[in-house]
């Protein structure tokens, strides 16, 4: 029976070889990607490692704090930064290096790992639901306890010492506001502070106060004219501070004799922030409420569809090169002798391409992402995100080198089998007779 393929079958076999060379590395990479990305334990460790070791978190925090500060000023929800020196506003002065120092102090693996797991569990559940966004809630209890201790105070001092030293104009401004606060404190001892501070409540308050005291209050806290609810809330918060007779420090480092009092002021402000922080923080709700866009012009449903497709492809990806090997085997002679050369060449070349990916993935990812126009994110965040993605790719590609070498060895063995010279039947019979 003739086991040698016809010329047409040989052409088909080599065409399948070409397809297998392309499909093999793609299939292995797709499988390995899904093996990490859609496994909770593996992905939790990967995300934790990236968040704690890469520059993504500090770069993103610097960008987000600056963005929120600019929006508050543009919307009239905050007076100029030098007149609102609370600990949150102070954080907008931090660059990525200072954010990294704070992260090293207060964000530990024992907090970040459960956060990463909760975020991933919410994301995986979202993929199989009809929800528009993943439902992600982080347990902040352990973090609040830790940040309220010595490490939190050290982090606060990192931010405080990052501020410039006060000039004389800033010191004079502070002393003037102290005088205004003293006058305002006397005012609120006679007249109750309206809460909420509505227009009607304001008229009642003005009937109790004298014009000089009201002028001091309005100089200390910007009264919303015309009336606007969010600005009125800001005014009320400022008035509540003024009621205590205290003035907030300017966003600069004060010299003695105010140095220690400023540190104590920011320490108390940090504790207030931690107290107000919810024990269970709904991350999804915060992002939606603040209209944070992660990927420009990309809808959540499109992201969900992409992840679903990747998950499905990763489960079945290895089936395609296997079917191609079977097809080559059938077309090229239905024996290892007849098809080994073609299958071996495909496996060797495909494995070499796979191995090359392990040495070139970082520049490939960097050059690809940097070349994509992105108007939403600044360059620092884009570069940090590129580095984080390259780190994730490195985790995904850890087994690829071994897999590539194993496939390469298998391919070489098939080539040896397929290239072994055939022994003619007459010669084989003669050799057998002589042996007998």
C-alpha cells in the first residue's frame, strides 16, 4: 500500500505546516494568559506584587489627586489651596516619589492581597452577570488601624516635610486668620451655627450677629453668592472650624513656635480622615460617582466581552495546534515516518518563536503602548502602566521558556524520525535471509 503523499497532498501538508507555525505560539501564549488571568490565586499574587513593586500606584495617585484638586477649584468647591490646608489637600502636593514613600509605609501586603482578591472576585462575578460594572468593596478595617499608628504618622510627616517653608506673607496671613477665628468664636457663642446653612437659616443668623462679626466670618469663609448648595456645604464646614476659634495652617512648613502645633494639627486631621473612612469602601461606586475613566472611549460592556472572549479562547486554544498536527499526520502519509519531517519543522520553528517572545516581550509591549495616542492619561501614568503590564506579562510568561524548549525537543525528535532513510523491501528481505 502506497504511504507516500501525492504532490497535491504534499502542498496541503506544507500549507498546514505554515499555519501551525503561526498558530502554535499564539495558542500557547493564549493558554498561559488565561491560566494566570482567570485563576483567583495566581492573579491575586500577581496583582499584589505589581501594586507593591511597580510605579503604577504612586503615578496614578499623583495624577488622580492633582486632577481632583483642579476640578474642585474649577467648580468653585474649594478656596485656593493655601487657604485650605487639611491633610487631604496637602496630599495634592506629593509627587510620585513621595507617594511611593507613603505606600511603602502604610500599604502592606497583608492589606493589599485581600483587596486584590476582592477586586478579582468582583470582576469574575461581573463577567458572568448582567451588571454594568463590577461590584467591588474593600475591607478597610485593618488598614485604618495600621494607618492610625506610627506608620501613618510617619507617612503624614513625609507629606508635611514635602511642603515648602513658609514665607512671611503666609505667616502674616495665618496670624490674620487667627484673629478672625477669635472674633468668629465669640460670634458663635451668642448665635447658633446653622446646620444646614440654608438661605432662610442665614437670615435668622444675620439678625443675631453684628455686621463686624459677620464680616470677619465672611473673610475667613467664602459665603456662596449666588446661593449654591455644594458651596454652602463648604462654607458650613469652614464655619464649623471657625466656631472652635482655630485657624487652619497654610500649606507650608511653619517655623517655631508653630512647628509642633502644625504637626499635631495634621495628626488630628489624619485621624479625622481615618474615622470618616468607611469600614467597607465601595470602590466601584467611588469611581462611577467621580466619573473616573480608565480606558478612553471604551464601554464596560466592550471590556466584559473582550475578557469573556479571552477566557473562552484560553480554555480551547491548545486544541487548534493539536488538530493541525493530526491534519498534517493524515495528509502527509499517516505515519510518523511520512509526516514527522513536516510536523517536526512546524514544532521547531513555532517553539523558537515562542522562546523569542520570552526575551522580547518587554520592548514589544513598551513600544506598542507608547505609540498609542492617549489623551486622557499623562505620560507618567502611561509609562507606569506599561511597566505594570510588562510585569504581568513576565509572570504569565514564566513557564513559556520551559514549554518552548520541550516543544523544540519534540520537534527535533520528529524531524529525526521523519528524515530517517527508508530501507527498500528487497534489501530488507535479503538482509533478513542472510541473517537466517
